[in-house]
């Protein structure tokens, strides 16, 4: 029976031969290669879009570089034939639907029934966690249920009134059921993005999205194997796993699972929030957006990748120091003194140098501003054309200026976009002036939504309070894996206070704080990144292996686990010994 929360027909597709579940037929070599092509770029087929979306999701999460060891030291991309079931679903009271997807391998083990449930990392589309959950679960014979958790890449272009249909192709509003279609949007409002413009606060419901995806997975297993139905939590072990926002989502789900749906949880680098413990993402992201450019001018970051350009402090970093001094935020009169003072302020807020150093990439790629603008819009429940602080998302022309969307770029948004612009031909505009520090006005405004006391600030704080993780049930196996050098979701604000809170409440989570690992495994292919940091994915796979052994082979769940003594690879190829993975 189709669950009542499904609000579209269920699209069932078969993926065998040259089009499997894990890589859409590309294999590891194809995933590493150039973006998969379309026969007609203006009208890509649903199969072509799916292949490219899977490839983009792999490349956005995993280190597939030649020195990184994927496929030789850890991980694999075998051919996994099977079936997919996908649909639009809706939570009670939500304005917009979201995607759910079940992948069922042909070698699904009906004697040891296993369902892995996951949520997309970041704000990515439905395949956003395939490099973690799919890569681990599908080869083992587990089915894998995915949710985009109310985010995703189903962008709506108000200029031509088009969005993304269930099969990933574009369609006009009213001609097909769309992933996201804002009501009464003016034609000049720009690009509508579900995470930022749905009118919901999807982050507050990420745990419910995960639990709903698990129930969708069980229902679709009934459909796939009617002779073996019903599939229930009593006869099917359900393992929840995710990374980044997906990691936060599965921890939210663990706290809401009062019926025993989940058998165990492995969360990687989770965006998890507990009021009174740690700090909220919006708080430290807006702080970092203002202070970190100046702090990175401190001499201790002279050798940090992306903190220098040809050996010199970027002019934009020095301009930020001058701006903060002019605003009275920094008292020092010299750039060196201002950098030292900005760094001291970050230290006072709980930032550690290890996280600040890798935060240089987040700063250089303008991620803080992108995150803060999109999340502020979501927290304030703003529609398209109504984002706070003067921001908007606009299609870009070849020069990066706002303009009409290129039809071929727009046709590929569902496969290529990451869910929060800029990227894939959509830019973040507004909140700027013509000074030497042009982004400062918008950043001041975004920070004031946290530090201020007006109505918008109160609304934002109320929305952030809704994100609170709840205490999971006693006895639920939970393993948190986080990189010690994470510069986007620092352990000091997320995993460490979460684990400490659970232990204070009588729970027994396992925790790996992996030395030198940072947030973006995909960045390890960049020059000077891979030789300084180990990937995090292999530790997630290892934790899942241990949970599998506990659930399926009855191996004892450990009271504690020693943190691996990870060692960076330097300029050479990664070896398994450097990861120090358990046998």
C-alpha cells in the first residue's frame, strides 16, 4: 500500500546492464571523468539527468582523485543492478513536497533484511548521500532509502514559469507536478530554491523526513517483494546514516524515534544543534563571515592553503580588517594588529586554529555568505523575491552578471545544482556596495539577525530553537564520526557538545574525532589539501561495518573505541596504514 504521505504517483524504474544503481553505469573511472554528456543538451532525458546527478553527487562528497585511494585503499564502486522507486512526499503542514527514493539491489538479502535510510548532505538533491549510504549499503544487499529533507535542486525559474518534474526533466507550472513551485511568484523574482523559499523551516523537520523515508522504504519493499511482505521494523533492520546536514538529520531522527524504527545510527560531521550546548550554525557562520577573512591575515596562517595568493595576504582580507576597524569592531591601528585581534575574537567564541585554517577554504569560496543568506531566508520563511538583507538568486550570463537563464544550463539544474546558490548558472546577488569590501553591508545585516532584538531577529531565533535535537532512546547504538580539522561545522560547536550531552544523560554514543580530517573530502583533490588531511568517508564505512557486525552477527557493541591514529599522505598516494582503520 502506498503511504498516505506520498502525494504523487510512485515512479518505478529498472537499472541494469549499462545503468546500475550505484554509478548509473559510469563505474569509478566514469565518476572521475568529465560530466556525463547529453545527446540533446536542451532536452536531456530523465536517464541522462539521473546519471549526471549521481556523478555530481559522488564528486561533491568523495575524494576521487588519483592519490586519494578511493577504490584501492577504501571504498568501491561495483556494478549494482536493481530497481528504484521515487515519489514526492509531504510532511503534515508543509507548504512544499520533498523527494523520497528507494534503491533495491537485485541481490537484496531477504534472509537478513536490511534497509539503510539517509538524508542528503548540505542542501543537495535526492542522490546527495549516495557516496556514503549507497556505496556502503547496496553492495551488502541492503536497500537504501533517501530523502532530500525538503532541500534539493528542483529550482524554479520565475521568468519562464518552469520547475522540475518527478523524473528530473523541466516542465511548466500547471503542466506537471513539480518538486517546487512557489505560488504567485512575480516573473522578475529570480530563481526560487526550495530550501530558502518554501515558506517552511525544513531544517526543523529533517528528523521527520528521515523517519518518513524509512517508512517509504518499507512500503516500497512490500511492493518489490510482495511474497515476502510485510517489511516491518521487527523483521528488517533499519540503519540510519548521513553526513554534514544529513548527519544532523539522522541524529534528529534518533531523538524522534519513539517507536523503535531505527536499529542504529552512524552520523558523520553532523550539523547538530542542542540549545545550551555548543553553538548554532547560523551564529558561528555569520561570525566567521565577518571576522575570519581578517583573522586569516595573521602570520600563523601564512602556509595555509587558500589563505594566501602568491604568498601574499589577499587584498579582500586586508579590506575586511580595515572595515572592522572603521566600524569599531577592532581597535588596533595596523593590519597585523587587526588580524591578531580578529583571531582573538574567534578564539573567544570557541574557534580553534585547526578549524580556522581549513575555514580558509570556506572563506575563499564565499561559503559563509552563501550559507547565511540561504538559511536566513529559510528561518524567516521568506518566499522568492523576499529574501532578507536585499539578497536574491538570479540566473547568470556568461560573465556572471544577472540575466536570463541559459536554456541548456537550466535544463541541467536538477543534476548539477547543489541546492544553495551560487553555482550551476545561478548567482547570489544583493547585500553589496561599491567599496573595497563590497559584501560587508549584507553580512552586517545577516549578523544582526542573530545579535539583534527586532522582530526578524526574534523570528530567526525562534526558528533556530526549533532545530533542537532530542534525546535518543536508551540502548540505541549511535556512532558519531567527525574530522578534528572541520572548518565548516567545527567539532567544538557540534559533535563534542552533542556527545557530551548524551553521555551526561546516560547514553553511550561512540565518537571518533579523526585527526586532520576536514569537512569536504572532495577538496582533497585540490593542490595542498590532500597532503594535509585524511578523508573522512573511510571512517564512516568502518563505523557502519562495526554496526553491521553488531546487528547481523551479534558482535558486542563496544563501550568505547580508540580514535584512529590517522596520518596524512603527503605528496604520495594514500595507504591503508595511514588511515589506521580497525581490522
